[in-house]
C-alpha cells in the first residue's frame, strides 16, 4: 500500500482523497463520540509517554548528529584526503598509507558508542579500512560483516558504488566475526556518507557506521518497561529503523500507516494508543503504543460498535477509492514521469501537476515549431557548405560524400558533369558599401539565371564577385551546357548590363573528381581574366596557351589527406590524373618536368616528416625511395616509383589502423567476458566503457570477428550456461540469473536458438 501510495503520489493521492471525502463524512459523528469518551481518561498517560518519547528522540538525534559530525571530520582528514586524491602509486595496495589511516581511526571508536563499529571504503584502492584492520578486498570485509538477505554483489552495488548523502539504511541483521571462526548475528542500522561531501556523481570514498540496535533501542526501553507497551522508529520512507516490545511484521504495519502529522495520538485497534512524533532533523517518525486498558473500560462497547462499522466502511471505501484513483491517475502519472525525466526535475519540485503538464506540453509544441523553423533556416547554409566541400575535395570516400549529401538534402544524380566558375566583370575591389551591395544583387541575378538554365545545378558563392557551380551531364548535354551558358551570359547582359566571364573545367566521371574539374575551371578563369576574354573559356583552351606544369596546391593537399587516411585507390587516381595532365595533355620542357617531379617528391617528404608511420624504420626507407626518384627517369618509371611509395605508405597506415582496431576489439571481448553476468550489459554500456560511438563499435567488431557484439554476448552467456548445466549443481532458473538473463523464459529461448536444444534436454544429454 505504501509503495502504491508513494508511486502515484501526489496525483494518485488527490484522486483518492476526492473519493474518500464522501466516505469520511458519515464516520465523523461516530468518531467524535468515541473520541470524547476516552479523551480525558488517556490525557495523563499520553502526556507522560509523549515526554518519554521526546526525550528518547532528542538523545538519538544528538548521537546521530555526532555521527554526522564524525563523517565531516573524517572528510577533512589529511591522511584520508591523500588516499582518495593522490594518483595510485606503484604499490597498488599502499600498505603504509592505508595502515597509517587505520591506526588513526582507533581513537574515534572510543569516543561514542555509536562509533564502535564503522568502516571507510576507498575506491582508488578498492579497499576497506576499519578501526581494527585493513581489508584490501571488499569481499573479505563482507565475509566478516555479512548483511542478512544480501549477496556481496547486491551489497557492493547498493552501498559501495552508489553515492550517499547522510543516508540511513534500516535495521538489518549482520553476521559479525568476534574472533577466528566465531560469528554473532547482531541487528544494526547503517549510516552511509560519500566523500568528498559534495561528490554527488563521482564519490571517491564512502564512510559506513554500523549502529548497534541496542545502543539506540535502550533509549526507548523505558517506555516498554513503564507502560508495558512498545516503541519503534521509522525513516521518512516508512522503513523500520528499530523497535522495542513489538514484532517486526506488526511494526511494519504501523510504519506503513503512519501520517505526516507531528504529535498525533490515535488508537491502534489492539488496546493501545498510538503516539507519533516526526523529527524535524531527519524526517524520522517515532511511535509508541500505550495500553488503554483501564482508560477504555467504560468506552469498550462504544469502541466495539464504532470500530466495527468504521473499519468496514473504511476498508470497503478505501478499496473502491484505490481502484478508481488508480484508473484515473495512471495516465496522468505516465505523462508526468516522461516529462519529469526529460526535464530532470524531482517529484518534490513539480508543484501543481496539471500546471506542470500543461506547461511542458505547450513548451514541447513551441520547441518543435522552433526546431522546425531553425532546421529550415539552417538548411541553405548546410547545402552551401556541402557544395564548397565538394568543390575543394574535402570528401575522401564516396561513402562519406553520399552520407553528407543525404543529410543536407542535395541530390546527386548521375556521375558525369563539369564544374565551372564565373566572374562578374566590371568591378574592382569591394571596398565600399555600395559596391558590396551591387555585387550581392548581381550574384543573386546570376544564381537565378543558372537555376532557370538547370534546376538541379549546384551553385554557391565563391568570393564577392564569383559564383561556382557543378552541372550534371548526360550524353550530348555537354555541348548543350555551353550553349545554354552562352545564352545566359547574353540574356544577363541584355537585361541587367552585367558582363560575365566563365571558366569551365574538364568533365568528371565520378563525384570525387569534382574538385579536379573545379581546379581546372579556376585556372581557365584566371587565364580568361588575364587575356580579358569574354564568354566561356575552357580549361583545354587555357592549357594550350601555357607550358607550366599542373600541380595545384589543392591537389597536393588532397594527396596528403588520402595518404594519411590510407585510401590507396583514391591516391592512385590522383597520381594518374597528375601524370595525365602533365605528360599527356602538356609537353613540358625539361625544366618544368624537373620542377614538377621536385614538387611531387616534396609532398612525400612532408608526409615522412609528420611521423605517421606504424613502423618507425619505414620513415628512413621512404626517404631513401624519394631520394632515388630522378627527374631524368622516364614517365613510366616515375609513375612506378611514386606508385610504389603510395603503396608502401598506405599499407603501413592501414596496418596501423588495423592494429588499433584489433586492440579495441580485444578490449571489448575482455569486457564482455568480465561482465556477461550483468543483465544490463548492452551495446550502449560497451560503447560507454570503450569511449566510442555505438555504430562505430558495432561495425568495427563485426569486421574483425564476423559477428555483432550483442550476438557475441549471447554466445558467451550460453557457453557459460552450458558449463553450469553440465556440472548439474544449479537449477535452470538459477543458471539463467547467473549468466545475465532477467527471466528463465528468455534464457531458454536463447539457449535453444544457439545450441538447437532446450537447457533441460542439453542437461539430459550431458548426463
């Protein structure tokens, strides 16, 4: 009931209260008469027991404050601070440092009965220090101080790994070793505090104080001795801390039914008056059950009749109210949970739930509209950036190019086309606001004219007076492109008196050749501007007029980038293009040939100086190969020498990448074998441990092993399960939990999927 109440509170509570109001109205008269008959008789007993309960509460709180003060003192202890703050030394156990800290703790255990048994867990060393000894493994400490109903893994997860802030674990029995092989079971309350005190997400240490129930319960014993009643203490969540004179099950019934009122007095239904006090310090509830006996003699008949009808009506009405409240609040609570998790807001800070829901829904609608508007505003910028990267050759693989084009919505139709660049003539430097504005208008006019010529043409501004474009060609459209551009130039001049000069590069056969075509277009435009040509200037026409070698800086940068990436085929293509431009389309003189070869050798020397090779001895070998290249060699010999350099470099880069990937895959496999029993072991957890994206981890693991990470986890779990089945020591349900499955049903399906038979059949075959 308490769990259901807290889960749907306060929405569930509001619904429930509305249904219970009508139910409570007819009970008021009977309760008032019953209350009047016993009020005077029990007043003195209530006053005395309330004073005793308050006294016990104050003493317990004072001791708890001393415990909290003790944890704060330890938090500033220099020995402890060095252990949690300094890097881990060569001595991984740090026997001296931990021993010194242990010896300094012995004085604390003698100052307060509550501090007679405590421990400090230091994450840096995975060790636990107590006033008596140092446990270099938490398992050893837990073996000597085992909590009832918890395995070591559960205790480690709930106590050592989670952050704690003045947290009090309710009463539990723990087995304590008093001497060799002699253990006693003692109920205790555990106080937990993470260190440093403000470390909410990443605590470096943790202090746990085991408070014996006798030390706390003795302060409430006088109520039991004086009145023959009982006393108990529960935390703010309703969990039992300690009790005297009452069984555990009965005590839980009172803690679950406790209210938030301070100093409340009510009958318990078993001949006692229930007194409840809530602490302002920690929210604990102190309860005492005082026998009514002689006080209730005259009111027994009234009590019996009133209690019977009241309880019957309350139980029936409460059940009906619970059902109706649950049905009406479930959907509201579901929405609240979604928005609370999304906004990282605690339940206490929500305030009015309906206002919170309305505000979040309105904000969600507004954010969606704003996001849609922002994406639409950013799309032209993304398209423009994509076209610029395409023109400058920033894409080294077709897969990357296609991925970015899909993201920006730029359609790449066909694989053939030409790149070009045009210049608006008649303007000097853009050194005034009027010229800049005129050029902006001129660029807009030209872009519109290009779009009318071909709707799918890729266009982007290239400086204040230039526009770059990429036009896709098919069949005889090459000639039609030039005719259309000439018509556009003539129309723009006639309508707007704008003179345009266009440079066209050679046709490309693949999208990764756009940058080369654009470089040629820029050279053609430079030649046209130099010769003051008008209309269209092709790269072929500009080449005929020069004997300079072809090796623009963009081509050099692309070659360096592809070599660093280990892209062998793309680098070969760039090399073939350079040799074709210089030795097939040009007739270079000896001096130009020598300069071209020298520039190309310089490119490889730049790469050798950057120390990117997996094998350091390869650097000297590469330099020797570069030095062996001579400009007097024939064209085929030069191509072979440079091709050999490219092959050696790319193979070494690929080997380096492969070794790095193999090391990462080994780390993934090692992590899976360590954590296969964790039911929460997912691809996200693996990627989080490795520090790489999930898609990257999955693709790399499959390339090296031939299987997906999730399938490999299943194989490891089923393999371990097969070993346990052969040992025939555990049930199938126990094996399923031990190898990381949440249910035996999912384990059976996975086992049959991998091994072809059910676990029970496999066990029979093994027997």
